[in-house]
């Protein structure tokens, strides 16, 4: 695959790097908050189901608001919308931090803040994806998106979560107060970016057209066989993955015997695997093609998650988490490539928004499923064994999906090695 010299030498402007810095800072803040929310919930209750409800509440807004927000973002100044979402998030985290300093916070309060946090994340995330072309030259867009994706993994998982675990040692309120500070500074920086460049307002269309735009991505997914297969895969993968996440904090605490910092470091090891998978994905895609890439990634995930459930020893789990995360990143790059090959440019954004809705929306059902699995099996198996059940179910489910996908991917595959530059 050949890249033009211009694509390699086009420089990204300073306003992009300021934007990248805001996203990186936001990723650190998000990582701190996500680990702090579930850990705070675990200090209120030992119920895996109730803890899963807090985690589920943070994902639920993606199911409700992703599609309409995709249409709203196209009608508003994107960077200003990001700044507003960041400022609202900073205010909410400041309030939650002060509450944790002064009173006992109930599960209901933690759940309400998780819902609000997730809602602002929908607006911020979709607006950020759409704002990149405003800040980077067209011939450098793929490189700009690559920098952003790598920074999201590193800042959220490798920096934010360990930092959140470390700050939890100083008190439950500290990660939330840190989030408020970081998001406040980031919102101010985004306003600076807006003053230094274009942030256009798109003229609103009529109500009928807006409604049609919301559903356009869904219609195209239903119409294209390969997109149907990828969407179904996303449903299964993300439901079962979220089922594991629902009881993860208790699995780490009770089965592995780790504290909050150990929990964060385990997730950081997974992040290292995710970065490695992202960096080598393009090379493996060129060598294997997308069909074999997807099947290899899925088999690797299945074996890793079965291994975690069968051998819950800390060194083994660390390695398997890292390898599984590399496979997840590899899967993500492969499916994005297939969408790029299958979807016209004019509707790719809305199709991607549809997949993001599926990805995060099914997490809601998955986290509820994970909590129910642990609750239902705690009696006959005991809590420690029951916390392994979601890993067994996920591994088995991924193997079944592998058998389902193999003939369908062969029928509808698109070979990356025959295409041009990948983004």
C-alpha cells in the first residue's frame, strides 16, 4: 500500500494540537471518574447487580441520545458544543465531590450523576469526531484521527484510571474534584480554539428533514448485508463484554484480592495491549485481509476471556487482559475498514454514529445481564466463583459468534490490501 509524500509531510496546525490536548485531558478526567464511580458504589453495597446499575447508567444515554445528537451536532458550532458539555460536566463533578466530602452519598445519587455524566459524554464525543476536519488539513485527517485515538486509549486507561485509583487513596471525593478542575480548564481552552478558527453554524433544516436524518444511518445498515453482519456482531460483542465489566470491580477485589490501585493498574495493562493492537492493526490487515483479521481477533478474545474465568491468578489475568485488549483494538480497526469500504462518503458519519449507539447502547443490557448472572449464581456457586461466570459466558458466546460469522464474512468480505489509504 502506497502513501503519497504529501500525506506524510503535511503538518498539523497548532490549533489541532491544542484541541488534541483538550481531548487528552478530558480522557484523563474520564478515566478517573469511571473508576471512581464504580469504586464509590462498591463502598455503598456489595451487590454486583446494584453496582452494575451505576455502570449501566453511564452508558444508557448513548442508547437514547446518540442518533438525535448526531443530527444536532451537524446543526451547531461543534467546538462550542464541546466547551458547553465540558463546563456542565465540570460543574456536576464539583457538586458530586462536595457531596462526598460532606455527606454519605446513596446509590441513587451516584446513579443520577452517572446518567448526567454519560449524557454530556454523548454530546462531547460526537461533536469531537465531527470537529476534527475543521482543525486539520484534509490530507492529514487520517494522521490526526490516529493521534486522537491513541491518546484516548492512553489518557483514559493508562493514565486516568491509575491516577483515579491513586487519588481514591486520598478520599472518594478527590477524583471527582480533579475531574471538575480538568474539565473546567479544557472547556476554557476549547473556547480559545474557537476564537482562533472556524466553528461554523449549519442552517437548521425543517423538522421532517431532521427526523429523516436521524434514521438515515439505521436505514443504510438494514439495507447492506455486510453492515447487518457487523451490527449483529457489535450487539453480541458489546453485550457480553459489558456483562464482564458489570462485576469486574468485585472480581478484582474479591477474586484477585487487589485494591483500588491494583484495579487501576490492571486496566492500564489492558490499555497497553489496546495501544499495541492499534499500532499493529494496519500491518496485520494488509497481511491477512479483513476476513481473517476479524476471525483471528474474535478467537483471541474468546480464548482470553475463557482463560480469565478458568485461571483467575493475577499474573495470568494481567497477560490475558492485555492480549484481549489488543484483539479488541484490532477488531475495531478491521470493522471500521469494512464500513469505509461499504458506505458512501455522504452517509458514513451517520452510519458510524449508528454503530456507536449500538456499541454503547448494548452496554446497558450487558451490564444488567452481568449483574443478574452474578446474583443468580452466587447462591449455588458462592460469590468468588459466581464472579467468574460472566467471563465463561462471554468466551462461549464469542466462539458461537465466530462460527456464525465465518461463512458470512467470506461471502461479503472486502480485501484491505486492494484499497488505498486507510483512515
